[in-house]
């Protein structure tokens, strides 16, 4: 039973769920370096460091700092004479959200081949009776984007701690200022998450997740470019003429989702996690996600391995079109707005330091993961011209108990 409980805790920690609402996180220092590469010429490397420390028996703090460096082919592309969607929005009397940032009116992306992001996180957790309260602030900076997020969460046990209810509220304020555009814009998001974790038996644990999110402001992708063709002109040469426009999306979006995850202990050293999630928004995108994760421990829980699979499918947004022959109120070439399906396979391993050569320290854990992601959309990508995206992700790190 002890090994099974450990597997449950590891699984829930990976999924950012609370299995025990009345204990502070273990004191630890963790250092990771991760990477992402795909066939759309997007390459990202992002090291991060995080720390958790108890100030007393009831209060703890945590912090994290992340740096990522990105190279993206679409952000380096330049398109001459891109029409600003400000002109489109003027007809709707809805131009107030945009202000002038630069006199450069040409280009569809960044001239600099490299982008970077700096992100800092600070949080505090406090146990108040049977409840656990937490407050976290995340600030992210890029040269063309800033984001400030505040997260509040309360965790409440019921039924002799066999049931845990988590309620979270998330508020974020973003500022978008593409370097080659002549405007800046804001995006504000507020979200509410509720999860109910229930122990159903000595080998069975289940969790229900409900979420709602409301986003307002600039919700398009600023570096993408919509191409408009004149397909109906009598002159074939003219019919191939292309005009370029900035994408334009609705300025409001409501999202709802519900998910169920169940962990079943197959033995004292192994378990399987099965999950399903359904999502819907008022842009008429509906998605379904199926996931499975098999986890097994070895050497008295000193080594834990996991193999997982995730399948995702979604419908397209109501305003998405494969081709544009005139200017519409809303226009997008964003792959996230298309009909698609994805497959995701990942492998992770956690090894205690006393099982590793040259380290031999049980306070150190080695953490590593490998992931392969495949996405297929119903129309080619706006920049690469490909239907299929293949991505490879790698992560390696160490966790030290302090």
C-alpha cells in the first residue's frame, strides 16, 4: 500500500493536483533544461530553476525563474504592404483598443531571428485549519509581449479527507506590442477552476475538473498574415493577385471545459491513469481529449518510469476559412482555429540519486522526459505550407531536497 500511495502522489504532482490539502510542499530546489524542435522551423531552449521553502509549520513560499530562447521562421518573415485590420475595425467603430507604437507599417514578423522570454513566479501557501490557501504571481516579459498573472487557490478536505475540493481563480493582464506593427493592444483573461478529488477505494482515485474562462481584447496572432486572392476576376493574371491583411478575431471569448481523470492501482508498484476532457467555446470550437499514462516503480520506489499517450481532436472556429477572397469582419490563418487532430507520446523517468553512479545521494532526484507530438490540420499552415507538424521535446533536470 505504501508503494501504491507513492505512485499516486507522484502522478498527482506531475498533473499539478492536490492529493493532500493539509501539508506544505516538500522543501526542494529543482533545476531543469528543456527544449522544443519542430518541422516548422521553431526551436526553443528554456532552462528554469525553482525552489520551495517552509517558513513555519503552516506557511511556505515558492519561486521560479525561467528563460527561453526561440528561433521561429514565421516571425522572421517580411511581407510588404500588409493592410492593418485597424482599417477593417474602423467600419465597426471599434478602434479604441489600439494605439500607435511605431511608424513601421510594413512586415509580417520580427526581423530579429531570435526571441526570448523571462518569467518569474512567486507564491505563498498557508494552512488555515483544514483549509490550504495559496496565492501566486507570475510575470512574463518578452520584447513584444508582457503578461502579469495572479492566481488564488483554496483547497478544502471533506469526509475524513477522502474528498478534496480545490477552487482556483486566475486573472491575467497582457500587453501585445509587435515590433513591426504600428499598434499595441491589451488582452485580459479571468478563469475559474474547480476540481473534486475522491478516494474511491484502496486502489482507486478519481478527479473531476471543471473550468470557465473569459478573455477580452486582442485575441489574434499578431505575426500571422492573411492572404486574400481574387478568384473571380476574368483576367487570370489579376486573379493571382494577393493582398495581405493582419488577422482579426472577435474581442471576446468564453470557454468551458470538463474533465475526468481516474488512477487505478494495478499492483503495489504500478498504476494506470485514464482521462477524458471535453471543451467548448463561443467561437464554436469543440474538442475532445483522451489520455492514458502507465507508471511503474522499481528498486523500492527509487526509480519511477512512465509511458503516456494523448489524443486530441477539435472542430474549427466559426469564422475560419480555408481561403479568403475578400475582407471579412473576422479573418484568421491560425492553426489553433482549424479542424485538427493530434497525437502525443511521452516517456518520463525519475531516479533517486543513491541509484546513480558518482552521485550516491538520496536527497537528489534525476528527472527526465522525452515527448513526440504530431498535429494534422485540414488545411496547410499559412507559412510552411504543411498539413502536419512534428515536434520533439526533451527535458532533463535535478531535484534536491533541502
